[in-house]
């Protein structure tokens, strides 16, 4: 397992990490299996885990709390997120800051998360949505500074909106943000344009999320794939998006080197970027944990393949079904 610094936090985090959304927000998850996957990840050297209160109203946070409690002899880093008070994803400039992250809402959820994690201090607490129009609000600065001053968090971060990587740069430049979580994968290369250079300049940690494009780069999805009611992916992979996505996956497979799997290429594409601190991969099964964490030692793709994959860049805009 390889480790990188999470920006100016200095946290030495595993460059392949585990995201817990699928353990409580997707169909097909088994609680016992999820807990086993978490422990196996720890045993294999993974030390960074990303969750959110919105993942099952604290269910994923409690899973992580059980894992932390079972491994008190190891330094594990827990990251979680405050949901927007108005319950709207993504953030929009027409929403007032105090409709989304009023102080009492933030501190109330921070307490819930600390209780679920079983910790006095959260390593990294993130706002689960963000809009840069809120950057200059005094309430934002006051809240973040108090979170740190009172020892509620060690570091603060933002999870930026899907397909809007620049919508967070103003906030990053305030100096309040220690890490940013952004969608970055073979298809979604846009963060390389503006966001990553700013993060490198200011030593802000980068957490790459959705490395497998919600599953399309996992190698098993087909044009006939369906999801049950209640699974977020049912709306995301609606017939039109599924068709367009699989068309692109088919073209991507044409550039897949012999002996390399699609998810391996997808994850190693991200590992090749030195600005990225860690990649959070959803892993609910032990076989996925072993396979994905092993890619850390494999390292990034070679320069030639990286250049070939540039042509698969897919510029997308938020849509109602992508929220």
C-alpha cells in the first residue's frame, strides 16, 4: 500500500481508500459483508475512509465507528459530511447559505457524526454540497473557524457538485478549505483544467470520488443492467444515460491493454496524477477490497496510455437525473 499526504493536513493517507456510500445507499449490500470488507481493508493497509451522514441517516458513519473501535491500535482517518439542511442536491446559487448550512445545523450534525464514529474529533468534516456564491458569507468563515477552534474537526473540506469542479475554487482560496472531494475519472477529466492547479498551488488535498463512474467502469455493467426501486442508480442510469455511457465504455475497451481489466485501468489512470491525494472506491465485498487495494502498488499508468485516454474525456453538465 502506498501513501500520500492529504494536502496541508499532512495526514499520510492510503492512495486507494474506501468509500461507504454503497454500504447503505445502494441495493445488494449486506451489513455483515460490509463490516468484513471494512476490516479487510484495514488489514491490507487502507487507512482512509469516507462516509456521510446522508448515507443511511448515519448508518455508514456507525459502520465506520465500529471499525475504528475495533482497530484502536491503528491510525485510521475518518472523513464524513454534513448534509444540506434543505435536502437538495446539488447546491444552487439561488439557495441562501443559511437555508443549507446554518450554524446550528452544522454543529448538530457534527455531534451526531462524532457520536456515530465514537470520536471526540473528526479528522475531516466536509460540506456535502457547495456553491461558491456563499464564499464571502461571514457565517461560513465563522462556522469553519469554530469547528477547528473547538476541536470538533482536525480539517475541513468541501465535496463539490457533480460535473462542476470549478465551483469551489473561490472557497479554496479563502484558506479555510483543507481538502476538496471531486468527481475525477477517465471520463470526467475536467478537474485537471482549473481545480487541480489551484489545489497544487495552495497544497489542498484532493479526494477523487466516483473513480468507476458509478459502476460503468467496473466491467460488469451492460445495456441490460437495471436497478430496483430505491436504488439511486436506477434514476442515474436511466435508459438514455445508460445507452450513452455504454457506448463510451465500448470505445474505451478498444484501448484496454491486454491483461488489464477495465477497473484497473480506471483506477490507475487516477493514480497517475500526483495532485490526487487519495481515491475513494466503493467496496462492499472482500474480493473487491483485495483487487482494488492491490492497485496501489501497481501505480499509475504509463505516459503513452495516459495520452491515449485523453480522447475519452466526456464533458457533462448536471441534469435532474444526475443529482
